[in-house]
C-alpha cells in the first residue's frame, strides 16, 4: 500500500522551455542595468550602511550593545514570536488551503477574501482592533480581567498581532499549488484503501512540501520584522514586550545610534540567513523537478 500511495504522490512534471526574446542586446543590457541599480540603491547600500555603522566604534562597542540587559530579552521574544506565529499559520494555512482547493462549500469565496484581509489592512489598524477586543476596556476585557488573563501589553498580544499580520503567507502559497494539482491523486489513494491521514502524509504533503517550506520561510521573515501591530499592543515594556524592531526604535529615540545599528544588524543577519535558506529551497526544488523530468516511466509498455 505504501508503495502505491508513494507512487501516486509523484506529481506530473512539465519540462521548462526557454523562450528566445526578440529584443536587441542594448535593451536587455539596459533592463539588467536598471534592475542592478535598484538592487544596489535600495538593498546593498542600506545593508552596508547598517553594518558599517554598527561596527564604526569597533567590535567591543558592537558586542557591548548586543549584550546589554534589554537586548537579549528582545532577541528571545522576537524568536519566540516568530516560532509561534509560524506554527499557528502552518496549521491554519494547510487547513485553509486544503478546504479551499479540495472541496466545494458555501462561503468558500468569503473564506478566501478573509484570508487576504491582513494584506489590505494597515498593521496599525490591526493593533488597534486587537486592543478594542482584548484590552482592559475592550469587548472581552472585563472577562479577561476577571480570569486574570492578560493579552494586551503582554507576550500573548505580541504573538497574536504577529500571527494575524502573517496569516495569509502560508495559505496563499499553498492554495494555487493545491488547486493546480487537483484531487485525482488523493481520490486514487482513497480508492486503494488509504485513510485520510495516510492520504495527507503520503500523497498531499509530498506534493506541497516545497511550497509549504517556502511559505514558512516567508512567514518567519515577516514575523521577525513586524513593527506596526506589535508597537500598538506591546506597550513598549523594556525587557518584557519589546521585540528587536521596537528595541531598535527605543535606542534610536534615545540617540544611541551605534547601539541601535548594532541590534539592527542582527535583524539584517537573520534576514540574510532567511534569504539564503529561501535560495537553497528554490534550488533543491528545481533540482528535484529536473531529476523527475528525466525519470523513465514506471510501467513502460512492451
């Protein structure tokens, strides 16, 4: 059974063909030059500025800024928030994509629209909405106070705001992928006797693993850099509810410029690490597609 299900999980592979364009050489070079200029101006130069300012007073001042008492709690909270946001959106994204791509039900278009809601609403508005719902004078505030549950101006509020802002990222990576794959392989596995969980783990998950991993990477990167919604619900409590972006803002407002750049460089390093992982995932995905494209058919006709 496992061999049959595994073979059913092999998605059809389409060969990628290169299309020759008719533009002249100077047009291609101009477009490439413009793209490189934008990358240098808006990506390379800001990153170089961050690292140069962070190290301007030497490595001793750099590590002193990173090791200050308020910096490490901000780093830990950022990683903790990103972790729980990814876990929440991983479960929600897979469930929502499965429901939208594999089933027809009333309210499907409404669910699809609601998933995109965080993209169309300002993070500041998201933070204010959470305050109006979970704050001391909010809709659920009195009940939460009676049960000694604190969400706003506490770690749960930071995680909730970040998870809401990053809500569409994993789902939006999976929905078109699962819709393009269709239901044929899942139905074949069920006909062959596989249970629902067996079908998911051995058919659906192998087909969506690269899209899922890509969505997780995007969600993690967005969660670590979130500022607007977290700024509203955190209360800027030093050592308690400050993430790295909020800590950098405090240092900048207190004219501790070098310390602010030092802590910001950590966030830049995390972003570069995320970019490297993303590139590796894309390279592995393309390599697997190329390998599958050259596989002979499993049951060749005599």
